[in-house]
C-alpha cells in the first residue's frame, strides 16, 4: 500500500501554519522547531523558505496588511477615506489579535505598510490637511485600531452576576458582557471612530472648509 502523501512544503503552507499556531497559542509560542512539528517536517526544511523566524513573521505581516484598503481616499473625501481605512484595518487585524503586538512593534519597512501610509498621508494632504496634522491623524488612527484589536474589553468579564453585583453596584450587568462581546467590541470601535472623525472635523483647515461650502 502506498504511503499517504505529505503536502509539498511551500511558503504559503508554512505561513498559514505559523499564523494558525499564533492564533491558537500566542505569538511567544512560535518557534521554527515547533512550527516544523506542526507541519510534520524537520526544522531545517523551513530555513530553505525562510532563513529566520523574523523573515517568516514579516511575510505573515505582509499577508495581513495586504487586506487593508486605502482606496477610498482616492475619492477626495478625507472623512470617508479615514473611516473606510480604519474599518478595513481593524477587520484585517481583528481576526488575528495574537499577532497584533508584532504589527505594532515591527519595522516600518514593509511594502504594504509603506503603501498604506503613503495613501493615507497623501489623501489627507490632498484634502487640505497640513503635513504635520496628516502625520498625527494617521498615527492616531493607527493607535485607535491597534487598541481596538489587542484584546476584548467585554471578554474580560465572567458570567457570574454575584461577583460584580454584590461589590460593584454600577456593574450589576457586567456578567452579561461576555455573551455580547462581538457586538460590544464592534459598536465601541464605531463609537470611538465616529467621535474621532467628528472631533477632527472641528480642526479641519478653515480655508479648505470654506472652499467646500462654496463649491
């Protein structure tokens, strides 16, 4: 009887397995030896595709960041561009929260990161924001997205009414939060994003705002 075939090792297969391991066990648990065991190969086999673990992590990061969409800035409406980018950014990161720390601390040399930053910065400047303000807005949006994907506020609570109700009277419904975590996480992000963009509108360059009103 022929032996069952083991799928050929490829960068795509390695990357997929690495991300699955990180999603399941956390970023600190990833090692080339452990990943090789997951793939039923020797660790040396991985190095022909990725010379170092950082090379692998950078490739995983590129795959995630490639899902971030900045195309809405092309329409010229900075509010729509910013909101669309932030939602796309959160959606890309929220499915892999264990990987977010690497994206937050990783080097800013990846093509996908630089392409997105260029589109955002250029879109804001084209809309009338001064370069420094555009830089701050881009950074602040990134902080908002990263914070929204690093962890879940609602999942930090447990389903035990007495734990909260007896000692914290204003948290008498806290035991219900975990069951509605996805809804609360999404709605709280939208609330923060809306408040952020509304606040930026008050700082919008007066000369540009006047031109918009006259057009």
